């Protein structure tokens, strides 16, 4: 039996590499790799072409601005679409009466859809006291339970804005509520007379 050493394997590997070098030159290997790459790129680009069988023709719809504008106006608006419903049924007499009752006090915010009116802090000239009123109108029925009033009084003791805020009592709120109800009744009477 022949004795095999590591040197024997090294010699065999070197001779195998030399044989392969002769059979395949470096230029041939480079050209084979280049052709394979080109073929792969050519077939991969075919996937980007449009498939004519699956495309549908585009419809040419003429734009009729006047008709679309009228339709959007009738449906309730451009931005949000849909018919807008008025939760307080249009000319709510309580809403109008509240605005009339608070006409001397600056309004800070008012939401007709939410039925809320907030006034700014209001005081008479050269006074250290100010009031703020919030009116919540819960429905369109002309009764006292349809209105909720919160009022606050702020008293400032010096010019350093050292102020104290207190909630006003029900007697003050009731006076405002009664005024609003009376004005709402007058509005309803005038509305009925016009019909």
C-alpha cells in the first residue's frame, strides 16, 4: 500500500488548478459571466412592460363645473359633503334670545351646532370685579329646562393680577335664564305674526 502524505495532496491540487487554467482562460470566464448577466437583465426588464390584455381604456368624462357646483351646493358643501342637519332646527328662538340678552357682553366663543355661548370676562369701567357667563342650550323647546347657565365672578384685589374667582349663585343665573325665556317668547310671537 502506498503511503499518502499532505505533500501528495498539495501536488495533486496544484496540477488540477494548472489543468483548469489551461482549459478555461480568464477571458472566457469573464465573457461567460457577462453574457449571463446581460441575459438576466434582459428578461427582468420584460416585467416592467405593460400587459395590453389587462389594461382598460380610460373614459373621457367631460367636466361640467356649473353642474358639479350646483350639486355640491345642494348636497351640503364642497369640503365635507353630505347634507348638513341643523340640530337646533334653524332659527332657534332660544339661541337668538340668548345673543340678544348678552348683547352688551363680549362673546368669546359661540357654537350654534353645540348650543354653547361663552362670554369673555366683562366688567364695567374702573371696577375690580368681572363676570363670565356660559349658556348651554340643550334643545329647541321653549322652556327653562332647555337652558343651563353657569356664571362666575372674578375679583381682583390689586394690579398684580391677584384675583379670586367664585361661581355665582342660582339667583343670578335664574335672572339671566328668565330674561332669555322672555326674549325667546317675544321672538316666537313675532314669528307667528309674520305667518
